[in-house]
């Protein structure tokens, strides 16, 4: 019953005060409507193993050494906007009102025109920003510009909280070919296609 399979494809390592846990040899089987994930787990209580104690100490010291290191992608490269496609920024009532104010519209018109309505369990979100088409992988309706490096948000000052809170740190979709020090001047803001109607504003 002894498992002698080699430890390959290490997926995750967790170190606590007493144990080292390694998840490895992960396999994903793609089925029609679900994914089956299997993996192996190795747990070792390292306190009484001097070699392991030294190794864990070295990892901790490296972490302390690099504590203040900044990642390369601390800021988005100007004009990237890769996050404006494929993501679904959720919006609250306050977000919709901010967009409405920015566009000179009332709340109801902005909600109907630019939000795919979907109630959340906690009642906070009222939906997510509409895309150019019904494809969720398409770009945001407010994204302007012709291509990567030239994109910009048409409602930047009025953008939702999800967009304001987004950070490129760890982002795998960023266009790495774009320089961070390039000059970039956004164009004109987004303009509603339909003239604003007169409706009661809801705050």
C-alpha cells in the first residue's frame, strides 16, 4: 500500500508552525458540465527534523528579505484595458447613480441602458456592466479606443467600485508588451447614444 509515485507538478506548499503540506500530481479531467480534480497530498511534521527546520528558516528569512519588494506590474500599462473584456464588474445602486450623474442621466435610464440586471443574495449588487454584445467575453460598453495601448475608460471618473478597486498585481491578462513610461492621452468621454429622458432619480 506504500505510494512510491514521484512527487511531480507541485501545485501548492503550505508551511505552518508544525507541518509542511505539499499538494502535487494534480490531474484535471474535463467532463461535459464539470471538472474532476484529483491530487496527492504529503504532510510532514518537521519540528524534530533539524534539516527541515533549517530549510523552513531559510524560506522565512527570504520572505523577510523580500518583504518590501514591489512587483513589476504595480501599475497598469497605459492603454492596456485587458481587464475590460471577459470580466463582469458588479455594480451597486451607488455605482449606477455615479454613472448616471457622470452621463447626465437619471438612475432608471442608466440602469436600463448600461446594466445587466441581476439581484445578489445580499441585496448590494443590482447587476453588472453591459458588454458591447451579449457575449460576456466581449469588451465593456464604456471601453473606448481602437486597440490595446490605445484603450481607455469612457466613464473613468464615474466608473464602478469593482473597476476602481481592481489591481494589476498578479494579473495574468495584462498586455506585457506595453511600456509603463509611455505618454498616453485619453480621448473624449463616453456619450450616451440616446438623449436622456426625464424620470425620477432614485438614490
